[in-house]
């Protein structure tokens, strides 16, 4: 997208309440998926909102509001309403605890 993520129009990555996201995160923890990952994970409670711009290999682009549940050196786990194809370039934007904005590709 040509507009900065902070001002771009976005779609909801998935329409769940904070409570519903919390229940899904608890299920993910119980499933053992976190222990099977290569890099150590930081599990977040699903209340942190970020914007993600996805540029697909086919050339289309879309911006979504997402709620990460799992962050590691190798990536970010988040619930999304559709499949994200390998090779999709993603740029995530948000605000750090310190209040500083950030953007990660």
C-alpha cells in the first residue's frame, strides 16, 4: 500500500472479542504448539493490536488489524481470517510500551 500503515484503511484480521481471543490463546497453549517451535516464544494475551500490510507475491496488497498471540525471533503468530501464503511480504506497525511507534518488515 502506498499510504503509511498508521493512516491506511484496514480490515479486521478476525472478528473476535478480547475474551474469545483469550480462549483461543489458552487452547493454543494447551495444544503444545508453542513447545514445538524452533525459537523461544513470548505469549501475549491477545489484547495488543497491530496493523499488518500484506503484499502478496501476485501483486495485491491489503492492510489488517491483527492481535498477535505469539512473538519470537522467527516471527509472529496471530489469528487471521484467511490463509497467508508463503512468500507474502508483511509489514507490521504498532506502538511500543514506551509509546514509540514501530514498523517491522
